[in-house]
């Protein structure tokens, strides 16, 4: 493990710092990370400002460092993206709007789209002029994504889509989307899927915002009624959609995983400032023990990332051990929020920003952190991934693998 | 191998701490029943930190040649040993008091002993265990793969260790450095326990399938893996701080110790659980890791105490 940049990396970091200092707004506290993901109740509030910043970032050549030069990237090794992200997190940048499009949709288009499609979509996505979303999950297909049942039926040179997606982040502000749908219900579950991209302005699409337990609305239900997609917007072969979706999801792991709530620094600060029945909270041994547990986990994840960075820096590919980051951080965020409120005792329930410490960041996190344990791989799915891909343990016994999809048991039958 | 970390002028190979960490991990993985930790991480390290040139010349070459075993005599029974409650006394170069347990104290040639002078100032002293005024008896512990002793000093000759740093800060510095090295033994042991559990779960069939295909087992193994990796990362950082003698060492060492002690205990305990009844038998090695996990978790002070220390150091740094 190497904790120092190489000379080239150090020069790049300097360049990034100078550019950010001149163009971005610094944070007033680390806990603002998550608040700046999608500013505002339904996310519209920060959209225009985010698009303006994204255009500047793209013009300066920082928006997609590892992309090929012809699509506006710099073709740099992944470690440079890590360095840029480390520096950018010190600023108030609402990067969430573009993560799905640039981190997941474009890499899929690069792998399966035509040259003309890449030329049409990549530059405008990079500059934030067009935002993308990902139409994957369904009411009956979350962790078990391949169980999706939105239908795609071929009709001449077009496909006709009917069905429903859910948990689609940003569908209400997105211009374009990637979609995986079932083209053959008689085929086995993973073999009857086909992958498309489409404009969110296509007639027959209805988007309904979902109100989260935090009160915010960042994701949606999306309904399809006879939505028509030209066959030219199919990505990959008919029936090969699962393989394309895996390409998208492999990129998701590189995109997600940052802790977006108050972390060790904030709970440590709170313990140092708040009093308990027997004196300052920081002097209470039960409090100290829990703080130490949180510190060791925080450092463990941070340092495991350094190990990943060292691997990236040497040109090695980091393995699925990356998935421990989210598996540790997401429950930890929830624990920190709950622990902080315990320290505030009866007053812990107050969410008034002018009264609660850190402008109610802990209370907000109590209500937002459960989502972190579910989105982009639940805690349980991540444990399966570690068990199967890192430790090489067998898959669970599957009853759905070789049967025609329309003969699989469901709760409805 | 013994002389890895002993500097060349004293007859060792003069490798650095990073090499020693690699070695420690392998010793932990193999459950090595040797007095390596006592001799190298504790006794030799104390000499390197605070020994006079004569003291170093007397013991280090013999350690490097595997002709001398050293140990640390700190605890005085079933309670926490602190700068304020150490009862062993040194007066006029003579030491008296009872130390229990002393890891490898029954086989060691010399001991680094925590004791207080008549002024009340506690620190470390060097005692030749083959000399007059030393009575040693073996004591049984939860881990019979490492021997332990009760040592009664009755006017044995004792030389202060204190060139450079002395007093209780020397004890803390010594324990910090050993904490990093023991963390690597613990990471090695935890990885071995995880590997054992994995192998067994793959080979054992129940209800017509490998038990490794049950999520209750898979998730348990995944949690063990997460614990080991977090401990490994904390230990690597400790190794870096130790090798550079960085100002971050006290915090890094405490974090490495807490993470590694907990990961090893978790892995060792769940390894028995995954083995089922076989894991509870003498014939399987599961109990050896279980014993070693608890021993290494206490040998430099309990996790509870290191957590408190970690927070105290973070407070001091804030």
C-alpha cells in the first residue's frame, strides 16, 4: 500500500485543485456531501446550477477522465478519476444528476451502440445538456432484477413496450433512458430479455414521483403504455439483454458507494460538545467504546480504498472486494444517525434546522440512511456477492434457472 | 528468521518493520507455538527503544542467533496494570514483586519488567532470569500453545531501561509498536480461521447440498471476510506508521489493535460454529485459533482498554 501520489499523479492533483478553487463553491462542513447530491425536495432546485457546472467541468477536460479522447475524455488510468473525485468532494458539487448517465449509460452505449449513436449522445451527456436515467427495477424485480416483466414486442421495425418500472432515480428530470425489458416470456428467465435506449419524451411514458420516508422525491414509478422504440435503438442482440445489463451494473459498482451522511468526524464532534447526566459525552466510557468502533470501521473502509487505489495506480484491476465499502458504510451511516440522536436524549427528535446540531444532519440521515442499505445492491445481495465472487462459495440453489419464465411461481399465483 | 528485525551491528539481518509484519502474519496464520512475539516484538523492541549500548550488545546478538529468549513481565494478576498500581518495586538495583502471567516467562533467559522505583516512578527494567532472586513456575492459560509463568522476584539484579525515553511513556511506546506486529499475527490467524471455515463449508453436505450454499453460512463467512479486510487495512496503515516512526503511530496502532483483535475473535468463534460439533472437538484446530484469538486479544491489554486509548489519542489530536 502506497499513501503517496506518483509525480504525475501529484501534478494532476495540483491542476485539479487549482481548477476547483477557481470554479467551485467550497463546503462549509463535510456533512454537506449528501445534501448536495440532489439539492431540493424533488431535486429540481439544483438541476440548472449542476448543468452549468458540468459544462464548465467538461470544457476543462475533467468530466470523463478515463473516456476515449474522441468522446471528450483524456484516456487516463482510473486512478486519475479517483484523484479528481477526492478533490471534488471538498466542494459543493451536485454530481448525482450525471452519475447514472456518465457512469452507467454511456459505458453501455460505448460497448453496444453504433458510432453515430455515440457521436449523437456522448458529447451532450458529458456537458450535462442531456441527463439520463436507468429503467431497470420493477415492483416484482429488485434484487432479482432478471425477474422483470415489462414487455417488449416486436412490430415491424419497432418495439412496443408495456409495463412498469420503479425506483428510477431522476426519471422526472431525465431526457434519455436505458431500458431492459422482456422480449420472450417463453424463454428461460435470463435469456428472454432485450436492452434498449429511448427518449423520455416518447409518447406513452408516464412518470410519477415517489415520496421517500425523508419526504424527498428523487425517484419514480415509470409506466409504459404502447411506447414505441425503433429497432435501431436496441443495444445488443435480441434476447441478450441480461449480458448488456451486467455491463451497466459492473459500472455501477465503480460509481456508487460514498457515504453521504454524517460520518465519524461529525459524531466525534457531537460527543465532544454535548453533555450527558454524568458530564461530557466524550468522557462516558460506553460512548467512547462506540466511537472507537465507528472510527475503526471508517478508517478500515478508507484504507481499503487506498489499497484499491494502489492497485489502480499500478494498472491492476480491483476485485469485488470493493463491495465491502458500501456494506460497511451504509449500516454505519444509520448507526451514527441513531447514536447521535441518543446523545441528544429527548431533544434528539427535533428536526428544526435552527435548533438541531449540524442543521439537523443526523435526523435527516436517520430518515435517508435506510435507502443506502437497499439501493445499488442490498446488504444481503452484497453479502452474496462477497460469498460467491470473493470467497468462491456456491450460488444458492436456484429453482428459476432453466424453466420458461412464464412458468415460474410468483406470489400472484 | 529470528534475527530479521535485529540491526546488523548486533548480528541480525537488519530487515525493516515491513518485512517483520509479513513474517508476523505468517506466524499467526500457522499458529506458531514459539516465543517469537515475546522475544522480538517486546524484549528486543524494548532494548532497541531504550537499551544502553552495553545492554543491546549483551542481548541482541544472542537473540539474533536464537540463543536467548526474552519476555515482557507487566501484568500482576487478574486486574489492569497501570503506572499507578504496579506493586513490583526496584530499590538500589534490586527488584522484588510477583508478575503473573508472563508469556514465555518460564522459558525466557531475560525479562523486561515493569516496576516502580522507591520514588513511585514506574518504568521498565532489564532482569537476567537465570540470576539469583528469581523463582519461576509455569501457569496454565487458555492457550497451551504458548507457555506462561508466574515469576517471583526477590531482590534480583535489575538495570533500568531508559536511554532516550523512559518511565511509563516507554511502556506505552513499546506496547504501541508491539500492537502493530501482533495485529499482523491476528490478521494471519483470522484469515486462517476464515479459510478453514470456508473449506469445511464447501466439503460438508447437509439437507442434500453443500452447507456453503446456505445464505446463513454464506453471510456469516462474508461478515468474517469484511472483518478481516477492515483489520488488514488498519494493520497496513499501522505498519506504514511503524516503519516511518510517523506521528500517526499511536492512533494507527490502537486502531490496528482494536480491528485485528475483534476480527480474529469473530473469525475464530464463527469458525467453530460453522464446523458444528466437529469444531467443538480437540481433534480439529478450530479451538487453537479460538484460544489464540483470546490470548492475543489480551496479551497487550484488552480491546476495551485500547478503544478508550484510541479515543483519548484522537481527542489529543483534535
